[in-house]
């Protein structure tokens, strides 16, 4: 038995969509669903706050550069490397 913990969203239509990992395909499985409403104070796992970023960090910093436009110098010719085996 393999235990997988997922965070998902139930839409207004009441449908819960679950995507299984790629290694679980083309087989019969028994699924147990435990419904535990998420507290509003808990950020969803895919939110920046859940990954350690301060709330509002990206909103405050994205596009905030006030100096000269950033430019990337030419990178030269692409290095052709040997094929990996």
C-alpha cells in the first residue's frame, strides 16, 4: 500500500479532480478520501507563503526595478558537446 497526500480544490460544481503520479497508471486501485477543510490561515501548498516566501513579496518586488534597463550581453557561439550515453 502506498500513501499519497495531496492538496486539492473542490469546485463550485462539487467536483474534486485528482491527478495521480505517473507511476500509478493502467491499474485498479482502492482510494480513500479524507475530507479536511483547510483553515483560511493555512496557505495552500502551491502558494508562495507555503514555500517560505513572505506574504506579498512578489507583488511588492515584481517589476520594481527603477534603474537602467537590464541588458544581457551576447553569449557567443553555442558550444557543441559530445552526445551523452
